[in-house]
C-alpha cells in the first residue's frame, strides 16, 4: 500500500458508516425536545436549591406566634447603648433594659441620666420584607421611633442596630430628616435578664 492509500485508510469514517455508531444515535443529531425540557427542569431545580427558603415562592417573613415568642425572649435583657443624636453630630452613651410584656416589649431607655419608657414590637418592614424591632417612645413633647435590625454576635447574644427619627405625634408618621439618629445596643455579657 502506498502513502496515499495509508492516509486515506486513517481518515475518520462518517458516523453513519462507522461501526461504533451503527446501533446508537449520531452525535450530530440535535437533542430532542424531551431532553431539552429535562435539562431545563434540572437546571431550575438546581438554582432553586441554592436560594434562601421562602425566596423562590416569594413569601414574606410574617412572624408566627412561635417566632414572636422566641424573638421576644431572645431580645429581653440589659444593653449598653452607643448612639449619635438625631439632626446632630454629638454622640452619647446610655443603657437600655428590655422587658417582655405579653406580645410586646417594654423599653426603658436611659441617656444622660433621663429614663424614658417605650414600647417595642417585632414588625415586618414593608419595602425590605424583613423582620425588624420597632421601638416607639416619647421624650418631652417629641415622639420618636426607631427601626432596628438584630442578629447574633459571636457569643450568640443579640446585637441591635438601627436608625432613630422623629414622628408626627398626631399621625405617627415619621418626619423626614436628613440626619437620623444612629444607635447600637450591645448586650451586657453574660446577658442579664431584665427584672
């Protein structure tokens, strides 16, 4: 056999004439609609498995009575308060004591030797669809509201941070401000249960 015959015998055969593919589908045949649908379904299930619970279904974190009981018990205690004044730059230190009263929280907030009492509730923030601690209280002739996020610190104690703003005392609607108050509550460690 000459060099040309040797080269032509090494040339790959067509899938149709190649004996390896005689009983199988050709690799050049496009996938069937059933194969495409299966691949799409598996891909969608794979992506959904990585989403947080409730995100795929579009559910909002509406608190159940068990959730509320757990959260109220978790947040109860005595905290150190560090903050920045509303509409100012001055910082302050204080103390907050959170007591459970049924399905809400009693807040005792002491800053500069003055203690005010407020009410705290677990609510769902409408735009973020997240649960927040909302605290409302009065000081003098002014009404205030704070919206706080809470999470566990490295010792599994609650850490509470949020914005403080004035509200219209008649309507309860927040008054627009360019400089809201900023507050962080650090638990006394070990967390002392309020009395």
